[in-house]
């Protein structure tokens, strides 16, 4: 197949952690032809959805992992699969790329399905499953947020459309910084904030469960660094081997059919204790760590699901 990857610049990535690199590596091993472009090179040109980028060969050599061919402009309708893999922020630039990629259906398979990526933001899709999530409020109004904090004591405050642990704050009961943080966030953004009851279980880890076509294939535990509340690996979280629990399977059984129906082939959910906190569909990570811990080729499982959809 002809495969295009829409992703952030490939040069700076960590080839031992980056999930997109692993997906490209596995695709190449399966005989597929690779093409790479950054989202700013996506365009609509007189009825065609095009991208300016490079034929791509990957190799697991640090510092020389991406071999690029001559730059060219391609018609994405001529590709079998396009991967939507740039990181958030989930802003209007990101959303616009999903609108353009929508136009490739049904001839080209876009993974994950851009229509539902656009309508399933990480911190909003969980609202469909209130029985699985911790107490949560989404609001811009300071009074509403303050009332939630008064009810629940220790809370986590974070941007609604952020990623990688950026802008995440733990506010303890009696903390006097809420007004200042609200002022800071609302000063540069018109978006609401999300506030959740703090789950002390996070000290034991924030579990990332990987689902392929709606089915769980494994999990890693991300343990916060000393002195940190955030467990994201971007900010020093330590990955550990972990098994799926009965509660994890219950959560996956509840959300899996919807993910499969809506074309969300590769999804990573976050579970703290017994609660589902996020459903990551934009650019989930974690497959390289999971492969090392469990010895299972997760990238192959993802490609098998895609190849089955193409067939």
C-alpha cells in the first residue's frame, strides 16, 4: 500500500519512544511505500487534497533515522492510507486539517477517522461515560470552578485542549492560587478549563491502556517523577510493566464498541485507580514501551487492523 504520515517534524523525534516512527518502521517491514509531510504542507487545491513532502525510508539508527527522497507534491487521494499523527494542541489549525482529510473518504482510509477525531477531543469524549470518570467540571466561569473545588478539596486544573502534561496544576484544599491561574489561562485563551477531583492513586501510576480497533492489547504504568503530580513521559514519568485489571477490562468493554464503530483504530486511554480520565485519539503514544515490556508486536496488530479495513 501507499502510506502517508501527517506528523510533526520527523528529525527531532526519539526513535526509541516515538509511536509514529514505530508505525512507519512496521509498515516498511510489511512492504508498504512511505511518504511523510508536516501538517502545514497540507492543502486543498482546486478540488484535490494535496501535500508537499518526501518519500520516506526509516531505519533504527539514532541521528540518521529518516532518509528522505526528493520533495514533491502529491495528491493524497492516490494513497491507500493517511495517518493523522501530529500532536495537539487541538486548535483551529488542527481542526482544519481534519476537515481537509475528511474529503479523502471513502477512497483513502484516514487513521484515526478525522471526522470523529474532531468530534472526540481527549477530555470531552469521556463525558459519554460518566459512570467511569472522576467528578469533573468543564467551565470558564471562575465561580463554577471555585464551587467545584469547595466541594471536592484537592483538584487538578488543566487546559481543555492541551497535551503532554503541559499546564496541569494540582490545587490542594486551601490553596489560594485558583484566581491567579484562572486569570492566567483566560488571559491568553478563550477556551474553558477542565477541573477534576484529585485522585491520590496517581502516586502509584497513571495507566496507559492501548486499544486497537476497540480491543485492549496491553498497558503500561506511568509513574510520576519525585516531586511531580504529572505522570506524562514528556515530563519525566517513568514507564513500568503492568497488567490489565478487571476494572481496566470493564472500561475497555464500555468504550471499545464506540471507538471501533467510529474508525478510531489506535487509541490510548488513561486510567488512574478505578477511573477513566482521558481517551486519547489524536496522537496516542506508548506502543514502543508496551512492546518492550510485553514482547508483543503492537504495531503489527495496528497494521493488521488497517489492512483488514482496506480489504
